């Protein structure tokens, strides 16, 4: 049986009655998180839950449970589906209503959660991936982890159509992030990444990497940089919940260059695994 978390119940997938009037379908009107499980333990659960509530608040969705109650539901679900290593996807849409752009503020949010298998990214983590550099055509509230991801999915498809694993997006103001990851460059023992403002999603993995960099006394510059800077990067890597830290071995598209999988990236990968082990007691 495949179980799904639906509002406050865990149901067989056949019993999940999603309404065709859910605003998630009409408008992409909702927010989500992907939370990693290592060795049966959630990793950075509080950070994901806090971001979920923040994203929801930014679009005036009030999640109808206290954070602790939602966390308890997630724990119960994880136990039910016996996740050992994998992820849990959780989304909250504004609710069910007749199609109308105008929301009334009294819709009842709909919560949906399901488990995602471990993606098996170790080869990418070792060898790196190619990334396709293309214009960022998304909206100006990329800080909200919205389920409305048209700009992201279009960029991802474009990257795959050019034999790349990820799209790296840029605006006039500089390089922002990947279609489903954050981007870091390394030059002279210094990490460069876009500041956490409205133009990127402040990744939980990104925040973990910044904490590790501080522990390792690695300098960090959180400032936008033009796409041409990619040409001079010693190392580059992308980060996300599912990828952790994956080196970029080449940029294609509007910037073309190759890079080495370098020592700073490897050091951060190692430190990240140590952090996972420490926080989850996982032997990964
Ligand atoms: N994506 N930027 C974007 C646009 C993202 O979609 C993601 C994550 C990240 C990295 O965030 P985090 O480190 O918190 O996973 C950055 C998730 C994994 C997804 O949509 O599947």
C-alpha cells in the first residue's frame, strides 16, 4: 500500500480525495518543503518547518496546526511508511474554492505529504555535473517556496535538452541560483553565493554550508556577481536537500567553461556528511 498524509490523516493513496477545486490546481496557490530522512531520522526538520510557515505567512496562508502538531504528524507518517533513507514531500495549498483569482482569507488549507525515494546522487557528488547558464525569467519572490514553479521547470527542461543536469539562472543584477538548487563559487579559499533576498530561495542546505564554512573559517561573500565571473571560478557547486553538495564540472549555454572538482568542494562535502552523522546519528 502507498500511504499519503492528507490533512491530519494517513490514508491509502486510493482514499485521498483531492478536490478539482483545490487552488493548488487553479493557481499554483500553495507552498511546500522537501525534508530529508537519514537513517530513519529527519535532518534539519525545524528549519524546514520554520521555512514552510514563513512561506505560508508571506502569501497569507495560515497553516491550521501548531508547528509541533505538524511535526508530530510527519513523525507518525515517517514511521508508517518506514522511511530509512529518502525524503518526505509536504505541501500546503490555500484550500478548496470556486475558481476565482481573489482569495477570501477564510479558505481551509489542504495539507498533502508523501515519501520520495532516495535519489542516489553519489556519482554526481563525486564526478560533478554540467550546468546550463540561462536567463532567470521567474518572478521576484523566489524567497517563497511556492508550488508555482513554471520558471523553474522550464529552465530544468532546457538544461536537460542541452545535456546538463541543472540550469544556473542569471538576471541583470547577477547570477541567482539553480532551478532547484543554490549555487556557490570558490576562488582563493573564499565562497561566493547570492545573498538570501527575494531573488533566491534561502536553501536549508545553503544555510548548513554557511555554518560549516564558518566552523572551517572559510571566508564567505554573499553578494551577487555577474555571469562572466563563472568563467574565472576555481570551483563551483550546487546544493539542495536531495543533492547535498554536487560539484559543477562545466558551464554551458550563455557561459561556457570547464572546472575541476576541487579541494574546497570536497572538504565541504566531507564536513556536510559529518554534520549529517552528528545531527541524525546516521552512518552515511
Ligand atoms: N528544491 N533553490 C531552489 C529554487 C530550490 O527549489 C531548492 C530546493 C533550493 C535548495 O533548497 P534546500 O537546500 O532547502 O533544499 C534552492 C527542492 C529540493 C525541490 O524542489 O525538490
